[in-house]
């Protein structure tokens, strides 16, 4: 009854825009006769690949202390096992998305899974930390190829009216991978060897490739397009400089001349990229896409949400271990609250967005998240486990409710011939948001802790007086909550404009 009333109230302009957005996705599929009855097989094929990537990230992160002991390497060297992978995936994802639109998404996706699987084997047989870092770069090339196109492949396999459901189900795979990664890694390292955190990818990778060969549809896009080498090079250098500045700057300080030079390089090459895209007939990123207000707003809100989440997640282990004195295993289990909550509600939110429109559901998710961040400002040294879970739970629920409809809105605004490119914007937004959040929010937290600790500030943060840690944490979460409110305001404005028929659903 409520649904019927809402549908009657929709303006004619909105109906026209809804139909256009649906046609963007549908045309590329219907023209080649996709059999939608095989959609869940496609979901399984891409889901296994997604699961592989997310599990791998968690497995490797938990293995870093072990790798340092095994190879007698310093932390500054060992951390590049993770950083090299992240930087490679982040800087190549846009390029792979564009290639998928030109060559074919199935070909690039499967090639990526093959490269990732071979890279996993090479990582497992590495004889030194430097060989391992090099093979991680090779592995990351494959990860970028598959990560860039996974969402686009799913979108093409599902009817437009089920887009939210599909993205929500894919989100559940991601959440499960985040949960399973650390536990699987710890078990393999303890029972067998660190090498098996990579070897375990091989059979999963073979299954993923087999399923993709059998079920992923082979949709060809328009031919005769030229690849934008200059644009790809400019965006690669710009992103690499930015990510290096954000990661290395945390160690050597953001006022260091090297970091300033990296930020300058990022800005210069971004301007060059913009100029190249305006003049090239077949640009790396079609800037016309951003005339769609819904796409721009959704990408902005996605970025802000990952900035906030990245900063909060990186601070939680310090609070749980240093202030509440929890064991690392307890910390891992407690932190699973967020992905578990997100994984449960993500598919439900996707289904609801198909029925009621993306704006209303994303608005609800953002509202819950902002409330959760304000709730974290009350954490202190006396917080119990149950209180912590109840205060942290809304962030996971809000993120799960927000993310699926928001991604659905982004993909719904993409023309059929640009699905690969727009799909690649999702992991790029996530990575840049997380990196920015970790750097900016982490730096603010440390500065406030130094203010409160005064002469008792210590490089070993566990030795900083607990009152200083708590005060700094509460102020940091207040800043995060206020920053996240920006997303809520942007979403509210989008909802208002949508009711006036100026945006899609």
C-alpha cells in the first residue's frame, strides 16, 4: 500500500530518467541476447573471485609479523608486502576498467584471475622478502584486472530492476572475505607455514577461472576505439604520487619536502590528465559522465564514507589493546562486528533499493552511520565489551545499508558501453578514501594525543597515559562524525532534488 502511494507520487520527469538509466544497462545485455536465467551462476563465478581477493588482503596483513621474523627484515621493509599490492591495484584499476570496455570484460576478468593465481604461486615460493614484494606486484596486476570489472560483469548478467539485489549479494561476499581472511591466515600460519597463505589461493583461483569461462557472458562493446595512453599514464602517475604521499607521509611526516613534492606531482599530473581527456576522441575517463548529478553525488558520498570508515577502523585496535587491554585474538573477534553486520544487511538493502529507489535507502544508511560515529565519542576506559559492540554495531549496519544502494546508483548512471570504466571507479574510490582516512584521521589523533599527554607522549603509543588516549580518541570521533554529516547533507539535498524530478531514483 505504501509502495503504491509512493509510486503514484513520483513525477513524470523521474519516470523518464528512471527509464533512461535502466536502458543504459539493459541495452548492452539485451542486444546480445543474455540469458538472465544464468544470473546466479555469474554471481557465483564473480563472487568466488571477489572472495579470493578480500580473503587474500586479510591473510597477508596478519602474516606481516611472521614474514619479518622469517626473512629477518625490518618493519619498514615488510610493510611493502602489503603496500606494493595496494599501490599497484589502486593505480591500475581505472586502466583495466577502460580496457574491459574496449576489449571485452570477460577476457580481462579471466586474464586477471589467471595472473592472480600464478602470482599467488610465485609468492608462495619466494626465497627473499624482495622477491616476495616483486611477486606481490605481479599478483596485484591480476587483482586490478578482476576487481575493476567484477561489478560490471554482475550488472550485465542481471536485469536492470534487480541491480540493487545483485550488488547487495556481491557485498555479502566481500564481508565474508573480510571476516574469514584473518582467521584463515592465523590458522594456516600456526598449523602449516606462511607460504600456504598464498598457496591456498591456487585451488580457489582455478575454481574461479573455471566458473568464469563457463558462465560469464561475452559481451562485445563498440569497436574502433583507441586506447588513451597519455591519459592512462597521467592518471597512473597522479594516483601513485598521491598514495605514496599518504602512506609514506605517515612515517616521515607530511611536512617533509619529499611528501610535498609527491603531492605537487599528484596535482600537476591530475591537471595534465584533465586536459588530455578534454582533447582525446576516446578518453580514458569520459568527463561527460560527470554531468550526471546522481553519479557525482554517489561517488562523493562513497568517498566520504570510506574516509571516515578507514580512519575509525585503523584506530580501533589501539583503543581495544592499549585502553581496554584486550588480547589481539579478542580484538580480531570484536572487530568482526562491522563486516558481519554489513554482510547481513547489504543484500536486504540492495533488494529494498530496487523497490523503493536508491536515495531513500542510502539516506537511511548514512543517518545510522552518523549516529554510530557520534556514539563512539562516548567510548572511555570503562567501556564494556557489550557496550562497545552496541556502539560499534550501527556503523556496520549503516555501511551495509548505504553501500549497496549507493553502488547501484553509480552503476545505474553508467552508459552500457562504459560499465567497465564506472565499475573500476568503485574500488578506486574505496582505496583513495581508506588511504586518505588513515592518513588524515590518524595524524589528527596522534596530534591530539600529544596535546593531552604533553611531556608523557611516547613513540610507543601503549605507554601514553590512558586519559590522553581516551580524550584524543573522543575528539577524533567527533571530527569523524561531523565530517560524515557532510554526506548526510549531500544525500538530503539529492533526495530533495529527486522529488523535484532533477535526479534519478
